[in-house]
C-alpha cells in the first residue's frame, strides 16, 4: 500500500517563520536538539563524506572538493578533481568512500562531464581516485552515462552508494527529456540508454554478470532498474541490504522507492505529479501492470534530497530511523522503515534552508548540507542533543 504524505498544512505553518529564526532548542517526539552551524561560506554544497579520522569531505557544485578539519573549513580546495560543466544543475556532485577506504584510500566522485563543446552539454559520470595528503591522485572515470539531453538540461541524478557486497549503485536522471507522444517510448523506458536508470557496477566499473539485463539484446548491461525521473538520494539499508531511493516528482508526487533488480518504476507513464505552471496531467494514470508503485509519496513535493539511516548513539530514540531532506519544503523528515513499508514519523529542522544532503558523522551526530538557489554562501549544519528536563 502506498503511503501519501500531504504536506500542505505543514508547509503553510513553516512559511510563516523566517529562515534561521527557530528557537535555539527544538523539540521532537524522542529528543530535544539544537541546530548549530559547523562551517559556513560554502557555495552550493552538494554532498558530504566522513573520513575515519573525523575529517569531512564536501563537494561544492561549482567544481571544488573541500575539507572540514576539526570544525574548520580549510582554505584551499583539494587538487585533482575532474573538470565539470558547472551549469544549471550540473557540477561536482556526490562523494563517497570505498568500503575499504582505510586500506585503499579510494574516493568516488559523481559529476557532470562535459561532452565536447559547451553546446553539447554534459552527462553523468563517476570517477575514482586515491585521497592522500589532502589531494586526489590517479583519478579515472569508471562510468560515463550514455545520455543525450536538451541544451542546458539538468536531472543528472548522481547519487552513489555501496552495498555490503561491494557493488556500487549510481543514479542517473532522465536528463529532463520532456514527456511527449507515446509515453512508453520515453528514454527512461528505453533500455538502450542510461536516462532515468539506476546502475550497478563493481567498484572498478566492471559490469556484474548477474545484473538483470546482462545478455539482453539492445539493453545496457549496467542497468539495475529503470523508469525513474531524478533520484536525488540513495541508501543501502545496513541491516536488510535493501536499496532505497527518493525521486523528485514534477509539481507533486515525490517518491520513496524500494529498488528491485530489473523493475520498471513507471516514469513518465505513471506517477502522481502534474505539469509545472499549468497543472495539466502528465501521466496516463497512477498504476499500470508491470510498473512498480512507490512506498511513500509526498503531495505536494518537498523536493526530497539526501537520505540517511541513523545508527548512532547520540540520539538513542532515533536509532534505526531514516532521515530524508527536503529542499523546497526546507525540512528534515524522520521515517520508520519496517521491512518494505515506511511511515512518516515527524518533521524536524524547519525553515533552516534547502537541505541538499543528510549524513551521519563519525561522532554519531547528524549533518545537513544547505544549498541555495541564488548562489549565496550556505552552511553545513549539525543536530546536537540537548538534555530534556
């Protein structure tokens, strides 16, 4: 059964409160907490990754990888990052560590890779390199998506996650190819390209032999699932091993999906959103045989981005919860995932900015990357527990 989260009433309340004006101590069902600024003056921070020594790597979408060390943002970006096309939604995007990072020092970056001249645009790519002495060396692409997009298009996807077997999952958005004509012919429904797909690879870019479309004529063997729009969060559940992704819907209908091998998630044939501005219908309906249903739907959209399973001890009442960021909604949503179902528990961190990424630090605290549409400098925030009287 699909759970639909109606956020209109909540959003109306939130809009009445100016950004950054919340009381110092905030309350929730299980914990009182404080939202503090870790560092500021970042430009479009997109993702965070924590090193074993407590350092934080932060990607800035304009094309910089930054280091936060002992609560301070180092002044110089990390050398050795790939060239990106930093335009629109493109740039330097996700960053994750290899599961064996302490021994191999491998870091993975997703980015918008330029395709020839600027008029050709860019595609989603993933590169890996060794991070030593505060620099990247030996950087090489291990995946370059086969996509063609309208000029200036976004929806790069670009989220990365490793599972417990060391397989790397990559989201690739539909690249904003508009739905038109027969919806089943949209590139997201076509297995001969990477539009609107989740990819599964070995850590060096090789294709696993048990991927669902290996050996199928005309299908890209890297594809794990298809029929997606733009997946801006990706998580492998550390207990069950299930793969979860959040997906932006158009003008309503953001989704939380349980990702299954070979499954079709329906974009643009089915969905819960409508056309921007006009409100006209996009989809042929909300259900169709052979197409997966989302586990949770947000109506209207909160622009879901960032997802994190919480396993720390600093917030014991939240242990086992899953946190999802909202950009348009400017909120942090705490979910309870039981098996293959999900329930929304509560909304936290209201009106502190557009939450682009959510991560658990090595200290067991929860970190948020705040983005800006206007290109303003924004912070990394942290939730800290406050004793409840």
